[in-house]
C-alpha cells in the first residue's frame, strides 16, 4: 500500500527552508539576532521543515522498495559524493588560499586532517588559519552537524516502517515519545549537551521529532487514517488558535512548532502546483545550498572585512545566496544528478 498524497510543491518547501536557514545563519555569523518564526530563530524552522519533509519522503522511498541494500545505496549516493566534493573544495582548494598559515603549515596541521573526517560524518568545523578574524571565528560550516542526524534516521526508517506495518499505533506511539523527550529537554534541560561521535545529542533530541512526524504522516496515510488532503485554511486556524495559548514560554513554543510546522509543510506542499515550483523543480539544488551556504557566507564576510567593503547586510546576504546557488547548481548537475541516474540504472539491472 502507498500514501495517496500528491506533494506538488516539494521543491518550493525545500527552497523556502534552505533560504530560512541561510538567512538565519547570515545574522548569526554576523553576531546579530536572527529573525524569529513561531518564537524560534528562522534557521531552526527551516531545519524543522527539512526534517518533516525528509521523514515523509524517505519513508515513502523505503515503502516503495523495501530491499535494504537498494535503500542504503540510494541514500548513500545522495549524501556522500556531494559531501566529499564540498569537503575537498573547502579544505583543499579554498582553505589554503585564505588561511593565515603557509601552504606547508596548513596541509600538515592536525586540524586539516581532522576536517577531512567530515567525509565520514565525523563533524569538525575548523580549518587551520581559516576565518580566524571573522565575527564568528574559525567555523567553516556550522550546518554540517545535522548530516549525521539525518543519516542516523535512515537506520531508523526501516525499523519504524516495519513496526508500523504491524500496527500504525506503534508508529504513532514512537513519534509521541520522541516529542515528549524533546519537550522535556527544551523546557527543563535547555542547556543539555552530550557528544557522541562528534554529534551533540542536545540538538539531535530537539530536531528528530520532526523527522518522526513526517514518518508518522506517511504511515497514517498509508493506513487510511489521515486524509491526504490538508486544507491550508486548517493550518491558519491552528496557528491562530495556538497563538492564543502562547505566552513566550518554551513549553508552549515547543508544542506550537510540533503542530504548525507539519501543517505548513504538508499544507503548502499539497495544494496545486505554483508556477514557480515548475521552475524550481528543474533545479533541485537545495542539498548543495545546505552544504555550501554557511561556508560561502563566511567567505563573503571574510572578504568584506579584509578589503573593508563595508557593504550593508542585504548586499552581503544576496551575494552569498547567489554564489551558493551557483556552487549548488554545479554540484547537482555534475555530481548529484549523474550519480543518481547511474544508481537507478544499477539498481534496475540488479533487480
């Protein structure tokens, strides 16, 4: 059985989420407070949207082909080649050009070797002598922390789906449990930190419920327990009703995001395709935007300070977005798309 939802505006959601993330990051790395949505920094809402949509789509991908080998080949090819390209571009090409160290000192520095471990999802943020004098110093790409979380969820998707096939109530219970844990963490232990394999469990606990919510929506639809049509007007009602109970406390804000972000994602994605979606669907480059965005923003700010450009925020931000899209388009058409097409042919032959 398969979900009956037609997500007409997936690309639009992804682009909006990517721009939310880049906008929030631009404020943060210039040491300013980012805009808020639902009382959360805008970049967090962007990541929540990615996770809700990812949980739904990845669960659907597994449901259509439940061979674990095929599933992980598709996921691996989607994640790792573009990541490897980014790490090499940042560390091997651009890094030594802007580092305060000599080329010899740069390439022999332990931080350079550690940064290469990002290719194996062991996240490191520092390249030797790079962005030392930026307002947000020494951080090459602060976005990479979420990649191990995403890959971790890939291992849970088959388990979640198989358990939910026995009873959709199991999937609902797992999702609610994840939401409760996140609620407790956000409200009572907001500063909780514990690092495993370079992954901070604090942000992981906060974000994974949104992935579970996306998975749960797919399961409920597959079992005909949830309408595949979400009227956007319902989402508006939910938002305004929820706002009546929000007084700025973390408890209410956490509950509000659990309700409103999925409504926004599925509400917008399910309505008739916008004209701009048809254009954006030809450029599915949001993974590249995720990979290069933070790095390009730091690079723009580096040159702004080095050459005393003194450009206003909007010019710096738009410049970073445009350049990032250029890198992302290159990654998509020369790495991601060819490998995705190759993997489809490979799996078709092997099946």
